[in-house]
C-alpha cells in the first residue's frame, strides 16, 4: 500500500499561489489611502512633516495663510483616493480573474505595480525623501513581488497585455479613453511635481509666490513637490490598471461594480477636496470634470451592456425551446 505525502515546504505553503499576497497588497493600499485621507481631514501634519518643516499645520497657517495648508492637504486627499482605487482594483484582480489564472490579470499587476513603486523614485527630482513613505514601500514591495512571482503564468507572453478575446464595446472604449486620460494626467502631474511644482492657478489660490513659500521654510516646496509627484504616480498607475481591465475583463457584475467604486473614490476624493477647500478654478478642474464624466458614462454603458447580455442569455433558451416545439408539431 502506497501513500502520498505533501512535500511542500512551509514557505511554499505560506506563499500559496500568490493570490493572497496580491490581495493583501490591495487591502494595504486601500487602508493606506484611507489613512492619508483621514490624516489630511484631521487638519494635522504627520510627525516627520513637522520635524522637517519646523511647523505644525496651525503654525504654518498663522505664518502664511490657511490656504497654503489647505493646498497641502488637498494633494494628500487626492493621493489617498488613487491609493484606494488601485487597492480595490488589486483585490478584484486577485479574487476574480487571477483565480481563473487569466494571464492578463497577472500583467495588470506587473505593469501597474512597476509604475507605482517606481514613482517613489520621483523624489530624486525634488530632493525630499519621505522616510515614512519609504519604509512603507520597503515593507510592501516584498509582499507584492512574492505574490507576483507565485502567481506568474506558466508561459509569460508580453502579448497577453493587450491581445484580448473580449468584444470591443462602447463602454470598453470609453473606459479605455478615461484610462488614457489618467495616464496622461499622472505623467504631467509627476513632471510638474519634479520641476515647477506649482501651476499659476495654485499660486493664485494660495495668494503666495513661490519665493514667499520658500522663505517660510527651505523644505516646504520639496514637501509639496513630494505630495504632487506622489499623486501623479498614483494616477499613472491607476490609469494603467484601468486600461488593461477595460481591454480584458469579462463583463461581469463584479467588474462593473469595482470600476464604479474606483471612479467614485478616485474622482470623488479629487473633486470633493477641491470644493471642500474652495479651490474651484474651472480651468484647473476641467480635466477632472471631463475624466469624471467619461468614467461615469463608461460605467453606465458597461452596466447597460451587461444587462443586455443577461437578457439575451435568458431569452435564448426560450427561443430555442419554441423553435424545437414548432419543428415537432410540423
């Protein structure tokens, strides 16, 4: 009599097929995003911000004006929204398409993950290393990499990033266009964060010049640049994962739901915080308005296409049965 034994090692068993680690990455990103939002809403800087700047939020508001502090918080809320959106996408990818070993889902993690983690290096352009951000990245990166390694498909083919069997529909096209907008906006905001930092509308809102901001603290502009570049990196990564999902994801209820949630959190945080602080310049917000409307329209089209597909699926057996009965009677 022969018996079989499980010869897996403890690390192999703990890592599993990688889906748990990738799902965990998504959950951590969601929690990190909400932390960034709540921290900003609380009206307080993080301890390392206070140490570097020499001001807490109330002191900086008194030294300059409240709009400068509000501006700093608005970037952090927007960044938090992108983290939550990406985290939702990662959890969904791990729980649904990756469970079916879909190669495109693995590529979605790789492409967006490389862009997201690499965006941390934008600090080289503005000269400020956020130690908290750096430590969090160092802890999360091994979890993500281990998950990606364990979940890799048997054949890694770059063509799986774009080649899809899913039909091209209006909803997918609109969602893809929204994704391209997010990618473009992310690149622009990262570039601005690493170079100019402010656009004219920013300085007009704060009623300060760049020189006046720098005079308050030599570290203030780099800290703001860090927040701006981080938000840009988040948008860029979010755009990449949305683009791949738009191209490949089956038209299921969970897909429509997660896309709707991503849009609600991402655009809700970005637009909501602008209205909350009174930064409502139409020219500045025009791309966000356009992106939000495109996203909402895409979700509506996807939901309508799914309902139509379900109706056709239900009606098809009835039509077949009716034709079969007519053939028998004849």
